[in-house]
C-alpha cells in the first residue's frame, strides 16, 4: 500500500470584533506567511473588493489570482509580498496557495471583514526582507502511528482515519470540538498516546475541548460515498495522501481511495479538503474516475445521527443540519453538524436509521463541490440551533454571491 512514505447581528458584530483583535495580536513565525511592510515602501497595486450582499461578511477570505497580480507587480517571483489596509495601516495576514505543488502559487489569499454592501480597498506591496509574521490559524498533518489525517482552524478540528485502523472504521469525518483559538491537534495526539501514568485522553475536556464525536463506519460529519440501490458504497480508508497547504489562513490536503465497484465498474475517488480560518465549514471537492466509459455516478454526502438530534432542511438553499446534545453529558453542551451542497450536485434528501443524506450525481473526471462542518456551543461562536441554521443560510448566500475582486492600478 502506497502511503507516500507515510509522509443574530449583535453576535455577528461581536464575532467580527473578536476575530479582528485576535488576528492583530497573533505575531509569531510561520514559514507560509507574508508579514509586515514598512509604510515608506512603494505602493504597487490596489485591490478593490466589494461585498454585493445586504449582509455582513465576517472573516471573509479574499482570493487574488497570482498570474493577474503578477502582471501588475511586474516581478518574477513571489518573495516579500504583503497586503496592506490603508485605512487602518494594518498589514493583513496573507498566504500564497500552491495547489499543484510546483513552486508557483495559483492564488494569494488574505482575510478581512466586510459590512453589508461595503467596498474596501487594499494595497499589495513589495515588503522588506525581514518581515514580521502572523501566527498560523490552520493546519493539516499526517499523524503516525495512527496514520490519520487531522486538520484544524480556529473554530474546529477534524480527522479522517488512516490504514492503521482500516479494520474498524471507514471514510467518515470525525469532529474534535474546540473551545480555544490556537492549534491543538498535535498536542492532543501526543497527550493521548503518552504512557498510562501521564496519558491525557482527548475524549475528555481538559479545558480546550475534546473528541466527543462517534464515527465508526458511518459517514460521520459530512463524509461521502457512492450510492446505489439504496446503499452506500464506502471506499474504506484512504490509500494515499498529500498535504497541499498549511498556513495562517488555509489548510488543504488531498487523499486517494481504492476503487469501489459500482454496477460492475471500478470507480476510484480523489478527495480534496480545504479549511479556511474563521470558517465552521470545510470545502470538499471530489473527483470520481471510471475504468470504463461511464460518465455519471450517483453519490451521497451524509451526517450520522446522534441520540435526540433534530434535523433541519432548507431545500431552496440546499443545506441540511443536525442539532442536539454533544453526548450524554449535558455539561458538554450541544453540537451542530451540516452539509451545504452546490447547485450542480444537489438532487434530493434521504433519511435512514443511521444518516441524513444529501443525494446527487457526479460527472466522472469533473470535480464536484460541497461544504460540511460543525459548531459547538462551548466554543462561544454558536449558541443554539437557530444561530447554527442562520449561519448556514448566510453561508449559502455568500456562496451564490462571492466577493467581487478587481485589481485597479499600477503605480510603478
């Protein structure tokens, strides 16, 4: 087996202020970050960003295509680039994203808050060579000896199980409920793997949160599988992985699964996970590949039921959610899970004894996209089912109306 060498407005405003303060306070080294520029440096390019919704958009990731930006910068590489807010004089946390790992980024991303119908301008500048760095809010890593892939941001942590547990689990997504903003994945793994006398179980909340979620052989919190004749055809655990980005704002990785036989045809799957800082939801992109001329396959993305959860469904905006107690102990609060589907894949909803499912059809060789994630009341971000569902409603609205980004000037 090749494992790549095992290699409500008030709350919204409060969240915006908290995130901004938090981001401004976090200043230590990360290799993936762009940092501070001095005010005396020459302004190179202005970026105009417009929120076209009558809706506040906190913690929004702005994406600039690197090729377009490079044309304005007129420089050969991507060294010492920073993003500057001229109104506040702040240098923003930013990250280059190199999805194909060829050393040339596809995108420059940065984060800002936008009020309803607001237009903001930012300056992209050539920084000095000794730039201050923003602390990373996202991470993704392969975790031996368990061989899991675990990833996180400042809201949640997640994992999918690896080959070491292939006999006991499948391809479902696990949720680790966090109530701190800093990274915890590596720490929790090390604590849980320590000898009995000093072991710190991540299934118990020691002040930072815990893994309360049960996945087993289910789809967990938003996993997916081919769906045929009323049954899920799960592929098992991943066989290969590749971490594509870890940084201040975005974690991204890709996994490959062994082929699943569907109506006599082998269908293989490549799945890409992307998690941005400040978001409760992952972006999941799946590409199915066929060994024959089959050009479409049925699939389902699902949420495993927990005891006494309530299901909510918005057909128009293509999202489904579950809300209820995190586990049997009321002191551990409530947990919401959800899936938000994109237009091209959604075809219906189904509920059985184990899951609630969103159904769709995928074209082979063409990536399909959906979003999935969670919210825990003890994190301080979401306090009720109503707030969670409002978050999902607004998330779906933002998907339909992305930020409009325009490169305006060149001051060379």
